[in-house]
C-alpha cells in the first residue's frame, strides 16, 4: 500500500532558497536598525512575506513604528533583493536527492504536489527545471493564512484530488510540520528541531521513495484506510 500523493514544501526542501530569504530580510532589517540571526530566522520559515516583516518588527521592538504603506515598501524592498538573488538559481540548485526522489515517486505512479506560501514559487520551479514534476502546485496568492495553518496543504490535496489522510507532506520548518499535521497528513521533517514530524530526516539525501513508502507502511493502524 502506498500514499496517494506526496506534497512538498519548496524553500528549504526542493532548493536552498530559505537562506536567500534570510539574507534579503537581514539586509532590509539592518537598514531600519534591527538585527537578527539565523536562529531567529527559523521562526520566519513557512511564514508569508507580510507576516515575516511583522515578526521582524516585533523582534526589533518596532511593531507599531511603520504605516501600512511603509511596511509594504519594506516588504517590496526585501522581495526585490530576494528576486535578484534568485538569478543564480539553475537546475544544479536542487537539493541533493530531490531530482531522484521526484522521479521515483512518479515511477511509483503516486501524485506529486507543491505547497509553498511563496508568491515566487512558480518562477523558482521553472528556474530549477522541475515544473513538470508537479501534478498540482497550490496557488499562494489564493491562500489567506500562512503556515502553521493547514490551508496551503489542504489546497494542494484538493487540487490533486486526494484526501489529506492519504498523503504525505514534506517540510523543513516547524510551522510547516505543524501545518501538515493539522491537515491530517503524515509529516516528514527535514533538518533539526522538527520533533513534531512523524518522520525526521537529517537531509534531503535520505529522502528516497523506499524511505517514504516504508514510513507510510509503518503508520499507525488507526489511520489506515
Ligand atoms: C516560504 C518561506 O516558503 O515563503 C518564507 O519559507 C517566505 O520564508 C514565504 O516568507 C513567502 O515568500 P515570498 O517569496 O512570497 O516572499
Ligand atoms: Mg520551507
């Protein structure tokens, strides 16, 4: 027995853009006198652009210091920097094992989805040359709540026409794992500090179809179809 679908997060799972988000936010934050490190940045993973800005302002004690217009300008500046850094993305920017696991899942005739709250996701999957690997990519512009809300994962499952309980979700962020679990899917966490994930892996190198199908086979009897 296999899952009906595997749904991937993008930033930090398919490619290492999580670090590029960090660099762009750090530069914008510095301009307004706020500093933060990669540790704090963990809290921004999976969080939408405007929500990320709000968390950064709060972190710097400046939550009420900017008007809506100024906040939009700051978010726009971050996005310009981020998009500029994406120019370096090529097919070689896929994280280790991702190309192989996408091919293996396809060969097993299991559907593949994307659940990223990034408005830049369509351009990134094109640049990586993996746009055809996905049967459905949830549209971040139609999502009201970013992770840890399950909305984007539920939208991906709906677009793939699979029940969430029949699907696996893969994430590198704590908020993302929480979203997968809240959607009623089985969760795989890549990286450290993801204790809430049903399966924790150190790196995408370990992400093989064998690993995913063994995990599926070992899920608790109570949630079997
Ligand atoms: C998520 C990232 O995938 O997308 C977040 O983990 C980011 O860090 C969010 O803020 C929104 O991305 P974008 O490209 O729309 O600003
Ligand atoms: Mg991510």
